[in-house]
């Protein structure tokens, strides 16, 4: 995979590893002050996968899972997780999200999960999109674990980010 970054931030304004914004000059962890940042429309897209056995896939696709529809439940869980990210991830800012969409697309060996999150604010929504994907995958696992304990959650990653000072980031497959 390759990242294509369209970044208009001058190199002199970018942070180096020694200037991480979550660490103060004394090395103490802190929440970043975004008060001086511009309010802009921001969007992030994250994806991940869950590999599932053939038996479990058949039950999902025929609507025969005794706990109910894992895909609909995972969508709701992902949306709820995006809204609660600041409660789960230390130092994340609580955000007023304007849109959260979670999709589960069938694959031969399971599902690809994609979350798209939007806000208008002073900080991005990458963590919210990533959290939505992870929790949606965990929800599928929870609903199918009685059938398949070999499921694998993987490849949770940011694939697109736009808005803010650093502009647009897009991850492209080679």
C-alpha cells in the first residue's frame, strides 16, 4: 500500500517526533489545545476486515444467526462507537459528529468494514472512523463466536482524511 498525501503545510510548520503535540516540554502527556485551529469540514474514512468461516458466513447470508442480524447490529455498534470515541481513547477530543456511516461489504472470506465520519470542527475524525471499524468488527465476532472462534479481525487502517491544515491524505493500494 502506498500513501498519497496532498499536504500544503510548509515543512517548517510540521511536527517532528521530538515535537509531538501530546507531550509537553517536560515530557508529560497532555491533551492538545485545538482552540486556535480553524473550524473546517473534516472527514475520515477507515477500513478493516473480519475473516469468518464458511459455516458462519452461510448462517449470516441466510439470516439464520440465532442472535439476530450481525451486520445490522455491527452498523449500529460502529456508529455508537464513533460517537463515544473520546470516552474510549485517552486525550481524544469529544466531537459533535455531523455524519457517521458504517458499511459491511461481503468478501469471499468474510466482510470488509468501512466507516466514514464527518464533522465541522477544529480537529479531525480519524480516531472516530478507526474506532467505528474496530467496534463493528468486534460486534460481528461477538455475534458469531458460538459458531466460529477462528475469526480474524485485521487490516484496520485509515484510508482517507480531508480537512484541516494538513489537507488530504489518501491511502492507495498498489
